[in-house]
C-alpha cells in the first residue's frame, strides 16, 4: 500500500528532524543526507512499508547507513 502523500511528507520531516537531533546537525544538513540516502529511496518507493516504522527507528537506520558509507 502506498501511503497518503501528506502523511508521507510528515513522516519524512519527522525522520529528518530526529536524525538532525541525534547527530546534532542542522536540519539543512540532515535534509541533504536524507535525500541522498537509500532509506529515502526505499520509503518513497513504498518498499517494505518503511513509512510504518517509528521515526526513531528510521533515524537509526539512516545513522547506520551513513556510518556504513563512512567506512568506504
């Protein structure tokens, strides 16, 4: 099922805000990271109903993804 776009936009905002808080970075920096991530692609494509996960869970996933990219 594809989430209502309005709900999805709010979810993305909440995840970005949570990630910025955890990383202690600006919202703009968090936005840049998020929109370049695989997580964003998965959420926007409706893969595994990722939008149903909690904001904290998704922020942690983004953190894991970015830490994984730092190792390359």
